[in-house]
């Protein structure tokens, strides 16, 4: 067994470094996505809604071609999930320095919070 580790030590080390690099990238990408959306004022109609990160995150593209990726947390007032409610043509807005998105669907207003994910 020791001979195996000695022979393939560089392969194991390289694999470990790749894993650490991927974990670091995921952490910083999630942090950057949260900070960008948190600090930005958002207003516009939804052009596209898609699921990312294997169904964990949501990416919304507005008509002005801005794309925002976020992790929906809880809905105010017991509304259904963001993906079940949001559709192309609905309006989305958010003031700067707020973690609450306002989805306007016809005459209905639904508020969704988004969270910072550290993994």
C-alpha cells in the first residue's frame, strides 16, 4: 500500500489541488453573485428564468440583458417557490442594499428573499 502512494503521490497531490481550486472557485463565485445582487438596484421585465447549480440556484435574465444568479430563501406570506411563480414577462425589482426581490405578476406582488451561500 505504501508503494502505491509513493508511486502515485504526484497524481494524488494534483487531484487534491484541483479539488481545492474548485472549492475555492465555488465559494468566491457564490459570494460574488450575492454581493452583486445585494448592492444592485434591479428593475425590469423577466426575459428568461433558468435553474443552475443542479436546481439549487436561479438565474434571471432581464430585458436589459443583465443576468442575476441567486439562491432563493423564504417567501413572504407563504407564497409558492420562485420558480413556480416567476414567468417570462413578469416584472422584477429590488432596491439597492436589500435582500428582498419583488416579483410583480399581473396585479399580484410577491416578495422573495435570497441568501448568501458559502458552499
